[in-house]
C-alpha cells in the first residue's frame, strides 16, 4: 500500500517495497512511502518500532533485505549527499561543557568539504556567507561569538540546527529535536522548524516521542510498530496521515492492540460528551510532560 500525504510538491524521498531485518527480526516489512518537498513529517512509535531503522535505511546506512530508497531521484546507497541532507542528532545539543567552541565555529563545521573535511578549502568569503546565513535563520547572530556551553538548551539546539543548515540542505532530519530544551523555548523552536519549511523551503523528517509537540507542528504523522505473532515479528506503518486525524490515546491503544485490563474501569468523558475507559499506554510514547 502506498502511503502519501496530499502535498503536491516534488518527490524528495521514495521508499518502494522496503524491508529491513536486524538481528533476524523483520523491523520494516514491505514499506512504501513517498515524502514530498515541503512536508514536515514526524516518525512516531514505541521504542524498538523501527523509527531509527527507517531513517538509517533512507540515508543508505542500512542495507535493505529487499526494496529500494531513492532520494531526489537517486538510489540512496549510491548517491553522494554533498550537503543535500542535514542531520541533527539527539546528542548534538548535549555537547560536553569542557569543549570550548563558539556558536560561529560550530556552525562553520557544517560547511565541511565532503572530499577533504577542511572547511576552508572553499573560498573564505563563501564560507562566511553560508555561516552568516545559517546564523540568521536560527536567530543566533547576537551570540555568534559566545561559547556553546554558556547557551541555554534551546539556544544549543538552534546552534546545531545552524550547523546542519550551513551546507544549505534540501532535507533536514531530526532525532528528538526537543530533548534537553527548556519548556519556555519549545514553542519558539517549533516555530523555527515551521519557518524552515515554509520560509526556507526545507523538507523536515523528525523522530519524536513528544506527541503534544508533534500535534502542534508536523503536517503528517507516520506511526511505526513492531507486531509480534507467536515466534515471529514484523514491523511496518500502522498510520500515515494528517496530524489532526492521528488517534488519541484510546484510539492509539486500539491501534496497538492493547485492551483495557480493568473490566470496571471508571469512564472518562470525552470532548464529545461520550464515555471512554482510561487506558494506559506503555512503550515510551508520552502524551504529556
């Protein structure tokens, strides 16, 4: 089955009949997926559901059991990304405090030459222009020469996003972008992600457990889960659609095949005036802080 958002931009990522096994387990089973330019797509699901596996397969870092992934029309295993994809890892914002590096220096690392790993192989003026533009986009011009360790969690996350932006990528991939970000900075960071899409014309793919944030930012949610059937298991997409139609906690429990273990559970009244049982979902998904 083909999973596709209604967005009509250029196809950026195309997975066809993609299956990936890890440790003898079929983590992804026959995935067909289209992501178009301008999408903000969130990958959600319990721990071990295949979110990271899908990202690694998309980036060509994992060999599929079968199927293909194309990025910008090219086989992801064979293409040279040359800055077309910016990666913002979860650990990137948690830089050790003993590292003395300014925001500008960190962002400059994003302009590394793919051939020599020497950023200044490029013309110095061109490098400076790219760095200045990345600093402008993430709003850190005023602290460009401040050491990273002196920044707040939200500012550090902006700095590592700036590093990813320095190569002017078409696709940005985020791993838990709100981890380590203080509560006051979350809305402004989500606003930045939205602006990266709508003002800077980027396509965003992010892995997250933060469902409230996803509901307020992503255009589309892809829910992955690993289904166990006796002695075997396989993983795949169990929901792919608009964020505002993603199931609530009760619906998500049903999606995962989780039943209420308390026969006489006290009902709760929904916003529509209907009664529903209280359901607790395991697996790492969180609905509130």
